[in-house]
């Protein structure tokens, strides 16, 4: 039996997907602006952050309205709650994208410290994680979500490696300090994006199985930590 | 759609309106006709019975008519005066006047005295048959409505009861005569009359009782049973008290109706004349039940068709009918008062 | 890119693959306490019950165990058999022609309530009932409450007075009616009448109270009072409540049984039923997609 307010839920879901796709595109564009030293692209990313913020506001509004008036239970209730939480994570992802873009503008003025290899790789992993996590809004799949959580440590590892690398640059060549710091912050931003993807994936497990796996550590162990 | 104008709701000519008025008048006239007939009957009885029942001087009521037994009326001329005297007065007159022995009188039976034995007899018949009918009727209504499971047999019983209501009163009279008077050997007696009348009113009592029991909400029964009451406890404490107003009202009205029947009692309980009142001259107390009584409807019947008619008997006929109507009205209003008082006590 | 250009999307995510498919679930192996509840003593054990009204079967192989001093809600669309099962528990169905438990047994504290040695009168003293339509008797409040005890032959005025006060306090009605105990119970408002019926039921100190849609005729304030009361009563009584109001089941009950077409579809902690039901039919019903 279809209900007259089912469309509200569909609108909510499509806004979530749109927000996910927008923030992924923002991150991708920010990294592209960094690699290609494209200031115009970076400026567009910074300007577009507003779009993500607006989506968050409308998603929150829809979720509150739905909970208030439609009294969702079971899967629907979990969906609305998870959607609301995910929108906060996505908004943070958008902020990180804009941070990266701002740093890309600064770095574009100077020659690159070294060829950008690790950072695009890291971004690739983080965005894949994000994409996989968000896919669960369309096809609930706890296993896929758990796989996302497990990959978080890959990103952490690259972040630590970049940190060591950039530290040694700074020690050896003090003239690179400002550029190395910017890159460190960018790396940190990507690591945060992966964390947000992990958060969303954890919510997806809750959506699929009504099971709260946050702060349990059991799933965080990955082959890389062993 | 056009917007409403001033004539939007104006009447439109058509056959429908004509029929409407025609139907209204048909129903109205039919109703007034019934009222008219009723008024004519009551007016006739009142108009012609009142001179017998009431008097022009204090105490304005013809006490003798209510308290004395029927007597023959003796009409004669004495010393140029026309005299109308009842049996006892006539005998006293003859005793007082030595020359009265030669009087030639015309006597008219039942045309003097009163109808006290008839009133008493009717009251006794009503009370006794009501007791029997209520006991049997309510019992069987409780059985049918509360205990019996719906089955072909129970449906057959219900059908039989309904059919009983359509049986003519004379058949009840014959049944009572065959059953109680002859087969049980009760002779023409109060008891035979009671049972005959009770059987006649039973369909009314059972139907009314069933309806009244059905009108008691199911929740009263379920609530009581759910508290651990037995079925009988539930019926006694939580169903019957609320059904009683309805049962009594309908039953009493039914009895009042049956009390007017002549046919069922003329073979079973009524005497044309009986000089003793029911409580006089009993050898043992059980004799009370096995004596015949005079009764108002039978008296009317006898006075108006079994004796030569004349101006004197007409007086008695209308007087008796008037009293009879009064008594029936009294019973009916008792039931109405009873109902309203019980209803106030048990309202839901 | 806008929402409108998104690829057509599925409806809600399918139920988790880990949950067993129980479509028209023959929940046969479910004579177990509701899942994920702390252990408690079962008081009612319904074991593979088939129930018939004449020729038509109203319950199919229903098994469930209800715990002592817990509130169990029976939910399901009209005609799903939840009221029938409720009325089996104090054998109110005995009053209906042709109604019978054809198979299985119902045990209360281990005693089969259909055993010949069980007197239905005694059973109903232990298993009280509150009906959908509040049915105070057209007697005084005092007489309503003492009705059950008087049936049992209690005449001691002091004891009756004490029970009246205790029951009315228990039903959260004492303060409202203490000055008019001898006024008719029908003079009370709808919600008060229903609480009077609850007071009447607890006056005979049953173990179990069955409630058949007790709030369906009440306004929201009266409803919340009755729900409040249910929450209090479960300290002393085991309560089984049939309700059409899903929110009510969610608010009042500890465990919930969902019935559909005379079968028990799912029985679990209320939390589970409303957060993560394992059966798609349950989910569809609690989220208002059918029924």
C-alpha cells in the first residue's frame, strides 16, 4: 500500500544523494585544482560550499518534518535518523573540500614541493569510501559499509607516512616549511574526510541492522594494523 | 456552473410537489379519522355511563353501584307514584307496607344494585393471571435469551410463541375449558381462569421480556462474567433489574388488554351471578382457587345480550362499561408510572 | 544536477539479508519468551492453538509465552485474531456459540485452562478483563467496585471500604471520585468510566488483566491517563492489551505480538518490533503500509 507521503521520503533520499554527490565532486575538484594549480577551479570550489550547506539545512528540515508529522517507525525511522546524521558528516566533507581549495590557491603561487602522488591516491581512497558508504542509501548493504570502515586505516597510514615525509622536508629545507605545512593540512583534511565516510558507514550498519557499532573497535581492525 | 441568482432556490413546479401534498393529507386524514372513532366510542360510553356512575348530589359518585351486588329492579305504581326499587329495598318496602302484597310489579334482572362482585372478580383474575404469566413468561424469556443456544429447536419454540399470539380468544377459552375445567377437574374456577388468561397473555410477556433483555447492553453481562460471576448471578444482579421496567410495562399492558376478553373466561371462570363474594363462605382456604367469580366483561356481555333489553338494562350496561374502562386505564397508567419510576432508578 | 534528474530510485532499502524470511510465518518454534528481553517468569503459555468460530478458523497454530508483570501488546489489522486470542485467555469465547479451541493448549501458571478441573468462574477471578467500550454497571461507583467481591460473598463493610479505596487509588481515580462514591458510575466521563472499569477489575485482585482496546473510545487526555495507569499497574499485574493504536503499543508495552490473518507473525520486544522487525509484514504494518 502506497502512502500519500511516501514522496516526501523519496525527496529526502534524493536530497541526500545529491548532497553526497556534490560533496564528492567538491573534494575531487579541490584535489584537481591543487594538482593542476588551477586557481579558478579552486575559487569555484570555495564558492560552491554554500550549496552543500544549503542542502544540509533542507535535509534537516525535511527529516524533522517527517519525524514530527509522519511518525516513522522501523526502517523508515532509522533511515530518517541516519540521513540526518549523514548530512552533518557530508557538510563537514564539504568544509574540508573548501579548506583544501583555499590551500590549493596558496600553493599554486609556488612551485610544487614534489610531484603530487600520495595526496591524489589518498583522496581517491577517501572518495571511494564516501561513495560506497553513500551507496547504502540506495542499496542497503551492511557488508559494504563494514568494508568502508575497514579501509579507514589505509587512509590513516598514508596520512602518517605523508606526515613523516613532510616533517623531514621541513627539517632538511626550512624554505619548504610553509608549503609542507599546507600539504600536511591537506593530508589531514583528507584523513578527516575518510573519518566522515567511516561515520556514515557506521550509520549505514545501523540502518541495515539496527545495530550500533560505533566505538566498539571490533570492526576497525584491518589487515594493515596487524 | 452558473453563479447563484436570486431565483436559484425558488420553487419549481412539478408532479413531485403535488404528490407530496396529497400524501401528507392522506396520512393526516387517516390519523384524524382514527382519533375521531376513538373519541366517539369513549364519548358514547362516558356520556351514557356517567349518569349511572355519578350522582348530582354529594358524594357525587354512585357509591352503591361500586359496592353492591347486582339486584333485580322492581318497577311498580304505589298510591299513584312510580317506584323503582331493588330487591332488598322492595322486600323492605313490602314488609313496611301491609297493603304492598297486592302490588303488581315489573321486575328487570340486574338493573339495580351495583357491580362490586364483578369488579372484585376481574381484579382477582388480572392479579392471578399476571402473576402466573410473569413467572412463566419471564422464566422462558430468560431461558430463550440467556441460556438456550441458537438451534432449530429454539427457533421452532420462538415461532410457536409467535403463533400463539395469533390464536383467537375463543380458542383459548375452549382450550382452558378442556384442559383445566374438564381434564384437570378444576371446574369453572379462578384457577382455571388464571391459567387460561395467563396462557393467552404469555406470547406478549415472552416477547416483551425477550426484547427488554436484549435491550440490556451486552457489556453488562460480559463485565459481570469477567468478574467471575456465574450466569445466574449475572442475570439476577446485572440484567434482570434493568430489563424489569420494560418487562413490567409491556406485560401489564398485555394483561389489561386480556382482562377485557370475555371468551376465555366464559367457559373457565365466570359466573353469570354469584351471591357470595370470593372470600365468603370458604370451607377451607384452597376452596378460594376453585370457585367461579363474576367478571366485568362477562357481566357486560350478559347484561347486553342475555336478558331482555330495555331502558333499565342500558343504564347498567353503560355504567359497567364505563367502570371497566376506568379500571383498564388505571392498570395502564400504573404500568406507565411504574416504568418511569424504575427507569429513573436504573438508567444507563 | 538536481534531484529531478537522479536515476529512479528504489523504495526503502530491502530488509537486511540476515533476517530470516518469515512470509506467512508459521512461527511454530516460537514458544519462547520474546527475544531480547531480560528473563522473566512466563505466566501464560499459549501452545500451538487453533481456534474456530463454527467452521471458520480464527487462529492458526499460535504459540507464545507471556511474562509475568510485563505488558504485552497484541497488534494487527482488524480480524487478525488478536481479540479472539485475548478472549481465549479468560475463556470469554465460551459464551459464543460454536467457538472452540480445536487444538493446542493455553496454560496459566502451568495449568491448562481448558482442563475439566478448571472452573471458568475461578479462572475469570484470576484473569480480569477491561472492555473496549467502558461498561460501568448502572450502579454507584461503590457498588461497581465491590461487585466482584460481593459475588464472592464478602459482606464486611470495613473490608469493602478498604478495597474500594485501594482499587480506586490503584486506578488513579480516588481523588476524582472520593466525595461521590455513592453516585452512579454512569455520571463519570468516558475516561473516568474506563478507569472505573479498571478499578473494578483490580478489586478482585487478579493476576492478569486483559484489555481489549481500552482506549479506542477515549480522547487523548483520557488515553494518556489510562496509559499512565497501565505503566503503574504492571508493577503488580501481568497485562495483555489489544490495541489498534501502534503508538500506544509502542508507549505502553514491553513486548509486542503482531498477528495477521489469524497467525502470529512476529513476537518480540516492543523496541525490536518498532525499530527492527524481522518480518516484512510486521514492518509494513507498523509503518502503516497496510492494515
